[in-house]
C-alpha cells in the first residue's frame, strides 16, 4: 500500500449530495469526480444510509463508485469492487467481542415515557444498529438518562448517535455497539489500509458527524452545514484536532456540498490537489 495516498471520507446527505436547501455550484460535482479518479485517492462514503440507499444515491447523483462504504452510522464497513459489496468482516468481529447485546435494546421504544421513541421502519434496523425517531421538542439528555435507567447499563455498553431528519422534522436516534461510530470506523479503515492519520480527510455537515469532528481526524465542515455543527467545529479545532470550515469562493464556488469538500481537500493537501487537477487537464 503506497503511503502517499489519501483516504478521502465523506458523509452523503447534504454533504456530498446536494439535497439540502442551499444551492450547489455547477462545477463542483464534476471536479469532485475528477479528483476521485486519481489512484492516490481512496474514496469512502461514510453515512447513516443503508447499503441499498447508498447505491440509490450513487445512481441518482452520478457519484464516483467508492472503494469503501461505511454505512449505518459506522456500524458496517464494505469494500466495493464495481457492483460487488464485500463486508469487512474484521469490523464486525470487533462488535461481536464488545459485548453487544441487541436484544436488550430493541424493545425500549415501546416502553419509553409518553411514547417518546418511535421505531424506524424495519429496513433501517440491522444486527448492529437499532434506530428510532423522536420528537425534536424532547431533550435528548432526558431520553438518554431514561435509556440507561431502563436498560441498567452504563455509557460504555453502547453508543447513542443523535441527529435530525429535516424532511420529516424528526429527531433520529441510532443505538450502536460501543465500538461503532463514524470516527472509530474511519480510524479502523485507515489502520486496515495502513495509512497514517495525516493521510485521512473527512467531510460532514450534521449531528451524526460530531464523533468525527470531536476526534483527531482532519475534517472539513461544508459551508451549508447546520449552525450547531459549525459551532462544534469552532470549539473543537485545535492543533490535535485539525478542522476546517469551508468559506466559499474557492475556485469560484460557494463552499456548499462537494465544493466544500474540494475546498477542504485543497486546504489540507494543497500540493496533491494541484498535482491531480493539473494531471487531469
């Protein structure tokens, strides 16, 4: 494995996919595809979507086929070779050794106070992820405390990942093994590829990206990100946590979606960006 490659990891919805209310720069996605054609880029999509919904997004938005897909908010990792998806079994073995007991958690929605938690459709559930909707008027801290009391567990037994669905206007809660979130999955994949930490870049925009923004993974927050995530970036950016907020105007683009990813890549890897762009012209 050549050590001059970069593991480019990106969220999909409202990060790479222009499916938010902000406008997309016309040239952004073509330039992103151009960047990802380089043999020096290992591309991984990191998303709350299931594999089927990742395939749908790739087809709908004409996205590059990634080398890897980290799906279900980090619970699963797949290696892609064309249309063939192969689970990275070592990642699932990590979950199995963590003491994950799905049966303890899958029924909590029916007993939640005032029916706060509503189980998401069966297609959203996996052996390593249990997903609920909740009312945005509810305080996640209150729900979290109730879950720990109800299950008689500690914070080390599983991960609670909070985000929002702006279309449904509902909160999203994913319960994962303690070993799983987007950040730990990215680190695991980088180690699997034998790539050092400074050869990783993550791009994101929303609540389930917080675990990465709070880590030491170099990250870019796209211009159209939620205000709370922008504040998270600002409060966590240190020498040990190299984060960048896309500003727009880079190459005449607005910094939204893939334009922000390109801007962040050029910020962290300016020489490689110039080399790839120059070679493809």
